């Protein structure tokens, strides 16, 4: 859709010349012969740009600018002025105009200014939209979970986000530690500043100091240019150190200094540089045990462990699995342009019983894969990978059930697996299980096995 431009000038030849040129450039142009007429058009429609002369009858350009700033703040303004009225143009810039052009108008220069101004405006709008999307995506209230364990996590995020306190996020791989880190940042007072992620386990030991603190050109072989490093890149914002347990011991003391003194020393630079960075760190290991084993500095551990947010494994938040499944079905349904409505009851039961060694990441991968192979309205057991087919009835292993009920559940799963292997052919299933067909029908009925 073409950008709309309102051209205002009491001199008809100038007004029509600008309209002609702008129309040829693909813009949608509306004309007004004075400020009053232009203001009325601003009230009636939406414009991306207002180009107005300053000296006009009925309403001068400065007054029109004032009114436009209040009635149509999304409209950028370019003022036209004679060389002798340059002070007025400068005054217009102070009042909110985006640019000015001098008479006689150089139309090539005017086109370049308009392109640059509207291009910058679109980029700014896209950035605003992206930032709103990021805030929405990483709002802690939108992290999936209704279990009591996750409610405690939400409460901690809510209380800690507005502070500058260092936070240590712990939990198994795949539980969503980075999502919590982003929620902490995007709900903090630093949310307009950078959020920089560093995977401490993915950087070689020889380069990690340079990556974190930067280096001076020529500081070592291969340093062909200055590098600012992650700390400086995150200045004013948040630095998230993922898998902090992988950081080499010799660098941990420098990290401790950077956190405590709020200053860094780039490689090859004699003087320290001040930085204002909030530190968030995460690990899937027990850092206390790492300290006891001599692999992690005790003083750094206590400096990081000001606030600890522990993400529970899925086995401790079974109530959240249906919500997570629904979320991932919706996500990949849209991406793959499918009309799948969800998962059937048998799939949900299996997912609830599965031993999630890969945590939420594994669940997401399974749903994505199942949705690809699903041909009906609902994901069925046949769409699931073998790892879920062979899942054990873990809820029975947690105790609280009689031996008979546990055995019945195991029998139920075994029969279902056999039926699936034989494409629900009961005669073949009975032969495989080495039982009679009537016995199979009876067990199917007793164990409430539905196709």
C-alpha cells in the first residue's frame, strides 16, 4: 500500500509540481491550499507524511505543525521555507518537525529526504512491533504451567525481575532455563537495552576470555581487529551466562571481579573499562558439588547464587503436560499449515506416563514429529515415535497402587502395543500374545482398551 502524503502550499504551481513528482514516485498524494484545509484533512484521514509551507494565509505552517502533533502524532512533518526564514524552520524542528527543505525546491533532494524519512519511520515501527512481540513472548505470565511448582517459579520471576540482583537458574537440560532468563530481562527496567546470551560450553577455552571481555588488535595471533566482547555488548542491559559450570577455573576469578567491581580488562589493554551489566547464569549441574570437587570457585558460586530459581522436571509437574501439548500442537499446526485439532486420549495418557529424559524439549520434538505424520483430525498413537510406544507406566512405579492394578496397567499397555503392531487385527494379536481370541476380547473389555 502506497504511503500517503499531504502536500500543503498556498502557491498552486509549487503544490501541483510536488504532487506530480510524488505521484510519479508511487506515493498517494492529497493537496491542501492552506493550513485550515490541511488540518481538516488530517482529522478526516491518516497520512504518513505532511509537507507544509510555513508562510500561508488563514493558518501558518507552525500552527498547523502544533495541531498535527496533537491530532495526528503518527504523521511525520517536513516544512518548506525560504532561506530568509531559516530561523522559523529551526523552530519548527524543535517543535517536532522531522526535516525542512529550502525554496526553491530541489525535487531530487526532496525525494531523497522523503525516502530516507519514511524508510526510517517504517524501520522504527517494525522495531516497536518486534519489541512488543518479544515482551509478549517472554512475559512470565505466558510461560506454560499451572502446577504448584511452576506457580512458585512465576512468583519468583515477578519479584526478582524489577531488581538488578544476580540470578542463578538451575534445572535439567530442556526445562526452559533460557526462557526464564528472557522473562527476567524483558520484565525488568533494563528491557529496552541489550539481552546478550553466552553459551559458556560452546566457546573454546583459549578464546572465552576474549569473547567475554574483548581484545585489542594484535593482542594475540589472529586478533586482526579490536573486539568489544560480550560484557561491553550487554552494557546497560543483561548478560545471560548459559552453562556457567563449563567456564574454566582460571577465568572464573576474572568473571568474579567483573561482577563485583563492574569493570572488565580486555585482552591486550592495560586499563579497566567500566560496564553496567546485570548477570543471569544457568546450569544443569549441582554447583555445590562442583565446588566440593574443586571444579568451581566457591566465592563465584556465592556471588552468582544471590537468587536461585530452580525449574522442576516434567515428572514433578505432570499437570502441565496437557497445557504444553496444546501449546505445541497450536505452534506447529500454524507452522505446517495443518488443521489438526489435538491429540486423542490414548496419546495423552502415554505422554503423561512417559519418562521425559529430554524434558520439555523432548516433548516439543515429539509433538512436532507426530503432527508431520498425522493424517487425521487428532494425533494418534501410531503417529508417535517408538520411544513413547515403549514408555513404562511410571505413575505406577511411584507407589500408592496395589500390585494388581500395576499389573493390569502393564498388561493394558502390552496389549495396546501388540494391537498397534498388528494394525488392530485381533486374530494376529491373539496369536502374538499366545492367548485365545475370546480371552483377548475379554481382556480388551476388562482393561477398557478403545481403538
